């Protein structure tokens, strides 16, 4: 952890000076400090949204250029005809079904409201018309703040025929099949081979475990200084449990495994400066499409690792620098109103990126040429 | 009351998925929670499992084959080939196709399924799977960020052993997927407390939805309005669940702890504090019925993490300090770095006392009907399942390599020092 931080600091020193000359970031930094209260997403959206908007738009334009006309039409909402052609039968079925179903449900539940005093009805307030399209979307009914709107570049392209009534549906298409009667498991538990017990607390008690952990940390020498609180070592505890909670045996084994495993995990978990920089340039290009970043920028890590790194990175100083830079770039464009042509901007972007990042792109090992946007 | 045995199911990879830019559902919250749990030392009080990953076959116990087949095949790369299916299965908008989608589903579903199985087998009294609780998924379509309904699949497993399973849902959204799955049966009672009205997602959950056919009166809905606070929530939750216990007498419970009912959630509109939310969990725990606890919604990452960490501590009966321990995610909890920050909300409580009383009475009257309902029979509860020891003895073929799980259990014997192939002192082992 600490090592990561220190590399990040180095990164800052290398990256910042050139940009600092262009614009004094103190106001930005101040602002940045104040939005602690806001949600994570706001900060995220500022950073990622800005960095990615123009690129996303460009790549979309490129895609559209190659698209067949029908797809393009569909993309822009001329989907009515298409949809009807595609699924007239389904439409019929669906509606029939839903009418039937809602009838049954209504019939069933009608009597009770009448028995109930109307007082409840009044308190109940406006009961919404349930077959609104909005009710199919969880997100659309949320309080959408400005920056989220930017994010949501999807268009609500729901098909007409799918706007079924929002009632609980009844029929074999909807309910689960309930197993009849009760049963015993057979000799073998269905999934016994697939799981892994990592720790079982009932075998040992607090003091002994703590003593073990103390001894274990003396062996493993974790990178973080041990404070007053004893930190748990997952690996050591797992080993203890594997040894049938025999502390001595576990310690003995720990001593044997430590040299190799410690260095292994260090190499695995620590990101090199190059990986970090490639990751950042990936975020600039692809936003939070971690799969694309993995494919084009950081092939040495899995997509899962990228996601994990992202969350640690976004709270680091390194990210603040990154976000400020992105903001500055946007400012720069805003200051040149003649600069609205996307192609110009695209080219300029490419140039500046090539200058700044070409030294980092030499990916050893896989020999892939730097990806073009 | 003897101490309940708690098992905790967590796949270390389940947090490393991403729904896409701007999507409020962030699976990485699960990694943050796990890190908090470890650093609070809570794992020392539970059995920790790296769970089974559910297969397509397991998912098809509830979902349609075609739908699961689609989930298995679709990726962001080949999505073009599936354009027709996307809208059919409601995939794309709220439920995007992201990298690793099927893996994600099989991880959280496997954990719930295994939790249910361990409960059936009396391996534990409480099973926790914070990655589960995706209650909107329908039999043949995705909905509200949910693709596979792990709750329904978990309940189906519980039904193998339990005549009556109770489902309680404290997510701010209606638990429509689970309610629909069990709408016609009296073997599962679904009780959901949620915001209802003004087109709030998913649009169902009216108090008049009470179930149908043999399931009539076995769906309980408690619609609430925005801004409900701890006091008001408790005023409804306690009497309703008490009545449910009295009239239904479930033999197992599944509790969905959606944390979007907390104040200041990005999508929710209630004003609960982590303590108020946790109070419900504590109440259910103290009913002393085998319980599967799952997660659910929750879109303000730091609050979800606080909430479920706190609730884990309640479930294992350990007090934890208000000051958060150091974790790699500490910065997310700025500026207070505490477990229970003060709740500041501009949302006004729109639930009047009269409204809450009326809705509680309405629910109570309906529940009374269950008592007289002829369809509740006293089922035979089966004897205890095969114990772990027996299982070991029944290990048949010595030539077949034994599983990791069994191996782990075998070494639990305290006087056994030999430990499998990798043991270095094989020669002097006393076989």
C-alpha cells in the first residue's frame, strides 16, 4: 500500500510541471477539496466524463460511418416499423397474456379494498397509473443530478409492445416451480466439492488466535508497521485452519513458505509506473470501459484487477492530478472558440497524446504496437 | 439462547466487475465491505467460505433455459448479434451487458445457493451473502440491475427442507421478482417494505397485492412514502413481522437487506440511519430461525459499506467501534471516518402516524386470514441431515482424489498432523 502511494507521488512530480505553467490550478484544487460532501459519482463523472466525452463521440461517429442504414436509423429512434415487422406475433401473445393476467389479479384482490375503510385510501395518496413506461426503469425514476445526465447517453429505446402493465403476472412463465414435499439430500451434498472453507472460528479462541497472529506477523513482517491494533493476516489464518488449528505446525509452515510467497504477492499486487500511466491514458481514451482498457492499454492485468485498481486509484493523489489535467484541457478548448471542429480537436488530441505518452507505450513482452483510437 | 453459528460467503473476485460508466450499481462495494469486515476482525467469529459458483443448470431451477443461455453467450463484443434478444430480455439499459456478466451472476447466485444448503444441513444458523439479494430479476428477463434471482433460487433450495419459508425485504424498492415467483404458493410468504407511488421503480408493491390462488394472503406489501425515518420504520416493521411470525410460523427466513433505504442513497428516498436499518436485522436475528441474509440495492458506496459491515457485527454479536479501522479504502469514508455518521437529510417524512397505523392494521387483518386458511398444513419436518462426520465415513472410492473442501475438513482433527500430498514430513508420519 505504502509503496503504491510513493510511486504515485513520483508520478505527480513528473507529470505536473508542464501543465502547471499553462494554468494556475489553485482554484481548482480548492474546489476539489470542498466537494468531499458530494457523492463519489460526482467526482467520478467530472473526471471520467470530461476525459471521455469527445473521444466517445468521435468513436461513435466513426462507427456510424460504417453502419448499415437500418442500424443507423434504429440508433436514432426510427425503430417503430422495424420492431413491428420483427415481432408481430409476440406482440399479440404478450398483450393477451398480460390482459388475462391482470384480470385474474384484479378479480382476486378486488374484494379486500372494499372492506377496508376509505380512510386508508385517502391516506394512501395518489396511486399511480401503473402502466407507465418509467416504471420499467430503475434509474430513470431517481433523482438525476446534472452530471449524471451527462453520463446517461443511452436513449430510452423501449419497444412499444414491451410496455406491459406493471402488475404481478400469473402463469407458468412467471412463477417458480415449487418442489413438491420435502426431501433429504442424498449421500453427497450437491455442492460440497466446489466451495472452500477458509476459516472456522469455533475451533480456537480469541487469545490463542491473537498469540498466533503476533507470532505470524513476526515471521511475515508485513509492509505496514504494526500499531497498537493487531492486524489480521488472512493468509496466516487460512494456514492455521488448514493445519487443523495447530498453531505450531502453522507457524512452522509459515516460516517455510514466507520467502517465496511474500515476493510473489509483492510482484503481483504492485503496479509499475508504466502500468499506472497506461491505465490512466486508457481511462482518458475509453472512460470506464475496463475491458477496452485491458485490451488496448494494460494487457498485463486482468479486467478484474483493473476495476480494483480503479477504486484505489480514484482516491489517490495521482487521480487528483489526472482529474485536474483533464479539467485544464477542457478549459483550454473553451478558450479557443474557433476550435469546435471535432476533427481538428481529434488531431490535436492525438498529437499531444503522442508526445506525452509515447515513451510509456513500449509494452515489453507482448510486442503490440500502440493502439490507435 | 445459544449463540447462533454464522457462516459468511464471499468470492474475492465478485467485487471486480463494473456495470459501465455512470451506472449506479457498483459491485466493488462488496470488496470494500469485505475489507472492513476483515479489518474489524469480524471474520474471526464466522465460518468464512469461498463459495461455489452456480452453473447455468442451477439458474434454470427458476429461470427459463433460453434466458440463461442468452446470459451465458452475450458479451459486449458480440452484442450486435443479439439485438433482438436484448429488448426481449430487458437487457441493455438498466441491465447492461458488461464484461464478465455471467461470471458475476454465477458468483453471487452460487453464494446464496450454498448458504441455503448449509442452512438446510444445519451447518450454520445464519448464512450471509452480501453479494446476493438481486430481487428484481424475473423468470425470463432481467430487471432493475438484476439478472439472475439468487433469492428465488436460494428459497427453492430451502423449500427442500422447510415447509414454510419467510422472505423479508427492506430494500427501498419492491421485491417484485421474488413476490412474483411465489405469488401462487403458501409455502413462501413474501413481505416487502418499500417506497410506493409516483412511478417509483418497479411500480408494483401495492398493498392490495396479496397473492392469488393458494398463495392468497401470502404476499404482504407495506407501501411507504418517501422520507421515512428510523422511528416510523420501526413502528411498522416490528408489528408486521411479529404478526407474520405469529400467524405464519416460518421454519426458515431469507432477509434481503437492500441498503438503498438508507438516507442519502443515490437512488433511494428514505431517511433511515445505519442503526435504524440494523435494528431490523437484529430483530430478525433474534427470532432465532435459520436465516439467509443477503444484500441487494445500495447506491451510495460508503453508506452501503458502513451498513452491511455494521449488520455483520450484529449478526455475529460483536460490538465494533465507531471509528473505522485502517483499510485501503479509508479515503472513501472522509471526512468523518466513522461507522455511524450523523444523518443529515433534507427529505421530509411524508408518512403520517395515521397512515402507518392504518397500513399496519390492514396488514394485520390480512395476516389473520392465513391462520384460517386451510392450505397451511403441518408438514413433517425431517430429522437432522447427514452430519459432517458421517459424510466423511461415506467417502467411498479411495482412488478418487478427494475434494479440497473435504480435505480442509479432514485436517480439522486436532491430533492429525499429516496434511495431504504437500506435507513435507510424509516419511515420519504415523500411518
